[in-house]
C-alpha cells in the first residue's frame, strides 16, 4: 500500500516543492493551504503523515496537530504522524519550544530554511514507523 502524505502550507511554492520531492520518493501526496482545509483532508485522504506548517491562516499548525492527534472533532484512521515546519526558531527559549511541542503532540519539527535531504530523511524516518 502506498504511504500517504498531506503537505500543508500557505505558501504555494513550498507546497509545490515539498510535494514534488515526496512524490519522487514514491509517496502519494495531497496538499492543503490552511488549517481548516488540512482537517478536511485528514478526514478524507487519511494520510499516514502530515508535513504541517506552523504559521497559517484559519488554524495554526500547533492547533491542527493537536486536534488531529486527540481526535477532538476530527475523525481520522490512521492517526497520522505530524512533522511541523516553521521558520520561527525557538532555540533561544528551549522551554517554550518544549511546551509548543507538547501542546501540539507533533512527532517532529523542521526549521525553514531546510535542506531537502533533511526533509526527506525526517519524512522517511517518521513514515517508516507507520503500519500500512
């Protein structure tokens, strides 16, 4: 069975770039451009993994991740792994970053700008843990 990845970002060029790379790696990819659309896609596409931008219109990535992970108003099977993508580094405040990660229940985070090889590795590692 093909592993499904939902790419969510409000910057079209980022969506196109990530989708192209992941499709080349053999994943089935769909995209959404805001938090509410991401939730709708989760319920219909049933991704194994979400690559989810943090700063988006409608709902931010932390909240979308939490809603999906807890099933709070979101029906999804399987519950996808979540890889957050953000340009906002919290390295200067590791406690705050830990709180955001705990709140979101995400499985990992990648900081923009990132190397495509790093994104591919993170996606592969997370989706490799998923049962199909």
